[in-house]
C-alpha cells in the first residue's frame, strides 16, 4: 500500500495488497488468483491520491507544527530528509516536498512502474532535484537508506504480517528528534445516501462488513502474520519513540461530485465487486452492476447525489534526542 488512496477495513472498497510490503514487484497475485499489473493500476492510484490532496495537505501542515518551533513535545527539528515509505506514484512525496522546502524526499516503493510515475510527477512540478526514489521492500529493504528527520507511511504497514516489528524498523531510521508518522485507520468513506432508490437501503454498511472479512482474510494470509491488538500508538511507544500523538483529517467533497472523483469511486466499486461480490446477496450485486454502469441513469457517473466523505487517522511519535 502507499500514501494515497488505500482504505483500511471498512474503507470500501479496498485496494489490493501493495507490493511495497509483500515483496512482489511488477505484479502480485490477488486473493482470487488474478495478477495485478501495477503499471496499469498506477493512474488509478495517482487519481485517488490527487482527490485526497486536501486531506494530505492538512496532515502535512500538522507535521510541520509537530517539528516546528512551537512543537508541543520538544524542540524544533530542521527537516532535511524525508522518507515516504510505500509512496506509490508519489503524490504525497511531492506534497511533503512542498510542505518542507528545505528537505530532500526519498519515495520508497517496491514497484518500479509506480516509482516511474513518482519521478515524472516530481519533474512536472519542478521538484525533480529534491525528490528521489528507492525500489525496496518494507521493512528490510530500507537498510541502505540511512536516517531521516521525518518518515511518512500510509496504508502500507497493515500489509506486513508483523506490524509492530515494521514500526520498530521504521523508527530505527529516525534521526534524533525525528518524527515517524503512520497513516492507518480512520472512518469508512461514504459517497451515497442510505436509500439510493435502487436495491435495498443500507448498501454501504453491507459493503463495509464484506470489506472487514476481506481484510481479515488478507491479514491472515500474510507471511509472519501476528494476531495482535492494532494499537498504533502502542507500537510507536514500544519502538522507543516518545510523546505519541494522533489526529484524524477529514475529506469532505459534497454533491454534486466532480467527474474525476466519480470515475474513481466507480472503479473502486468495480474492484470491490471483483474482490468480494460473492459475499453479497444477488440483489446487492445487481445494485452494484447498475451503480458501475456508465450508461445507467442510476450509476455513479450520472447521479446528482454522489459525494465523498472520509477521514484518515495519522499516528505520530518522535525519536529521543541526545
């Protein structure tokens, strides 16, 4: 997973496991046995991160506060180097470069096709001299990278069997006083009213339940999966970091939703149908078929009531200073 778009359980629909944390590079076999071509999926991932830019800009501003002169938990830290672990196509890498203009940013992912997009995006934004890429698995492939003043990882660590160990590995790359920020959790997004005029009301709640089952199966199938309480602040504290802080950030795009966001939701619903449509009753599958049909007046791309409301949670903590 990466820092752009990857909902956690309940965040319907989920994107498939990212290679940045599974060890696979160009393609990955999904739970249904199909192969995911990340080069093909790259534009969709990039579009999703662009849609969530207002949310990530809020998060970046908060990180500046936590590392600035008015930091509530220690002195200011000059941010000279940032790691975006599980960067995907680099949307957040570029946002972090803009938020911390004195920093070099290293976008880390295990898929070269996505890093190609990150490099191209950095060049388009005039950030090519400050954004670099590193192709590596998480967490062990990070060893050659050295230290950083800020490490950001979004929706990547829950695709690693030992999440506690992954947090500790990232913490080991922090410079004194540096900040680790892990974006995990939040609220399931909503994009339609409870009663949409077709099918049985409450479709999204049933999709959330199916997504939870999908996520549990995915976690159970990971190598070295550990059955542990998902307490991210505790993971940060156990890694030797201090003053954990947590904050959630809201994305609120009211109806009528822009065309690009509609197509993104439509594609996500199509993926959800492929991933766990067999867990839904036939009426819900019929409703999803209509919602994803670009020619159906009741479809996502043509409805006047489509919106996007979601929240992402960021957990942070700092390394000890000498």
